C-alpha cells in the first residue's frame, strides 16, 4: 500500500498469477471449460480430446462461433457432449436432399469427369461435371445445373486414426454466390467424405437450397 501511496497510483498493480493445473493434480487439457468467452482453440481442443475429431485451424472460428452463440443463449458453460452435438448438427449433418447416393469418376489427364447422384428414391438427381479433381468436377456439375458461382476457399482431409480401416474426415469451406459455408463428413471412403462434405456445404447456401427443391 505504501508503494502505491508514494507514487499516487490509482490502482493496485498485482501480477496475474494463474493456477497451475498440476498443483491440483490435473492437466491443462482436463480443466478447459467452454462458455461464451472461450477462444477458438478451446472448442477445437474439446472435440479432439473427447471425441477424436481434429479440425484444420481455418474452420475453428466457424465451429467456435456456433458453440459461443449457444453458450450465450444458455447463459452457462457448454458440456463436451453438447459441443459434439452442435458440431454434428451444424457441420456433419447432411441438409435434406443433399445426400450423395452414388458417383462415378473417370480421369482423362489432366481432368476428372464425374457423374453424381444426389438425393434418394424418386427425388434423386443426376448431374455431371468436369474439373481438375473430384471437388472441381462436383462444383462444376452443381454450378452448371443450378447456375451458381462456387469457389473453394479451404479444404482438408485426413485419417482420424492409423490403419487401412480408419475413417477419414473431410472439411471444406466454400463461397457460394458470395456466401461462405462450411461442412465436414466422416466416412471410411475418403472420396465419399470429400464429395459429401462439399455437397453438405453447398446445401447450406441459401440460394442453392431453394433451387434444389424446384429441380426435383
């Protein structure tokens, strides 16, 4: 106190001394809490630690925003289980009508020609496109059929666990008619995961979802 009086300091200058989780017999990863103030890394850490889902850094802000909005609405911390539910609903779930029911790919250097079947039953739609790889071929097919502009802003695909039977997770960020949309897909077939993630993201775009209803 004498120090502050002598220098006429209006506030106390006290060092910020965080608790070391090791002092409590814990690890940093175990004491992470998710609320409306949580950073992007905290949400991603919970998904990786508790659910084995490792996401690319560029999708962290989108996932974190969804969780923070829920925390704001609830006015309390969000459990790990709820974080996973929100991720499943907003990023893994396939929008109605945008299920990939089948596909055929044929490569002719340097292009890939693709035929894609979307939907189910009597409401199935077949579209065709060409591009330098399967994502470009699918985007070309969607662009031509629905008259929309699609640009890939980021993409990542990797195995979730070691081994030949491991599931792959594909994550994609698209710009569809100026709207940014993101989606993920988990599947044993990495090509299917890539294509379904792309379709799911497109299906979340406002302009395309309405046109699909009119097309089938």
